[in-house]
C-alpha cells in the first residue's frame, strides 16, 4: 500500500494534469507508481474519478485505515398529513 506522502504526490500530479486539460492542453501524462497514465480532454471524468479515489485513500490513511461510512438520519416533522 502506498504511503500517504506518495498518495499526496500522485494527487498533486493529477490536479496539475486536470488543470492542463482544463486550459487547453490536448493530452497529459504522469506516473502512478510503476505505471504511466495518459489522459485527454475526453477523459476528464475518468481523471476526476481517479482524483476522488486518491482523496478517499488519503482520508482512509488519516483515519487509521478505517473506511468512512455515510450515515443518514431521517426526521419527521409535523404529522405527515397534507
């Protein structure tokens, strides 16, 4: 598993790649471990997904590896009749 420092580096590279695509560069490439990733403007959604994945991995490491769960609370107001 990559270290938090390595994840932060990859996240910074991904943000730079996203910025370049947003400002008109046709294709960007960067390293992810031993792989080379290449994105073009049509792959912006895939790059956003990759950034979200990195953010989630960093958050998990900061929380001691525990996966974060979403909890919803439903509250009824009034008597429910309309």
